[in-house]
C-alpha cells in the first residue's frame, strides 16, 4: 500500500520529535498549518505545558499567506519576550522548510527569538 502525503508528514514529524525537546528555559516552537490558518505554540515538554500560543485566526487574517505567517511569527516573538523567553527550539511539524513555515520562522527571528 502506498503512503499518503499525510502519513509521510507524520513519519517525518515523529523523527523530528525524537530528536528535539523543549524546556522551560528553551521551549519548543511547534507549528501546525491548515488551509485556513497557521498555529504556533511554545511548549515545555519537561512539564507537558503550553507556555504561549498564537495563530493567524487570532490576528484576524482571512487567508494564510507568507505575509500573514510572518506576522504570526512576529506576534509570537512579542509575546515570548514579554514572558522572558528569548531562545527556542524550532519544530517545523514535518512540513518542508519553505513558504509559510520559513516566513513564520523569519518573522520570529525578526521579533527577537533565537533558534
């Protein structure tokens, strides 16, 4: 049986998650994207807690494109700096690092987060 695109992404995602883990000092920046929105969370895997979260739906954008993904990254960096978080571990969630995922990461870097 052939693997679907979603099964392939989940296999890649599991491989990434085996290699990285977030702490309270350096949380994991987790990305999920759908056709309607892009979602990001800062997660402390040691305690199993979400520290911060934001999305393009929270910003009120109708569609998700590269510009809105960059704004989500900047918004997350702004919230993180307010909480005293300056460094993160990037978890692309099995998505290729280009387009909206890359724009989100660039926006977070511009906002002051260090990967």
